[in-house]
C-alpha cells in the first residue's frame, strides 16, 4: 500500500508549467542597483516592503543577489523601511 502517482496527470501538469515558463523572456542584465538610490530600489519591492522574486523582477540570478544586498544595505541605513504596512 504505497503512494501511487497518476502519471498522466503529473505529466500534463509538468507540460503546462513548461508552456507557461517558456514564453517569458527571462532576464534583464544591465540594471543600475545602488543602495544610495532608494527610489530606484523601491520598484523591486512589493507593497509590504518585501523584495520581489526573480520571476517578477526579471533579473538574472547575479543581479537578484546584488539587489538583495543593496536593499538590505539601504534598510540598515534607514533609506528603506524594513516593513511597510
């Protein structure tokens, strides 16, 4: 009595995800990220002040990590709020 997967359903879900992700045109590479420019960083934050995920910011992995570092620096210098709500 083990767990049985429904292979047909799983493969359809996997194909559907692949189609959704396929047409997104992934990354923006040349982005000016600097903790001294909080207005530029604000566009990458949501309404609650959290950093948006990569699929919304459309940054590559390196730029997303740099964004996180710069937002955290700006928060520690009180240029950006930790929580906005």
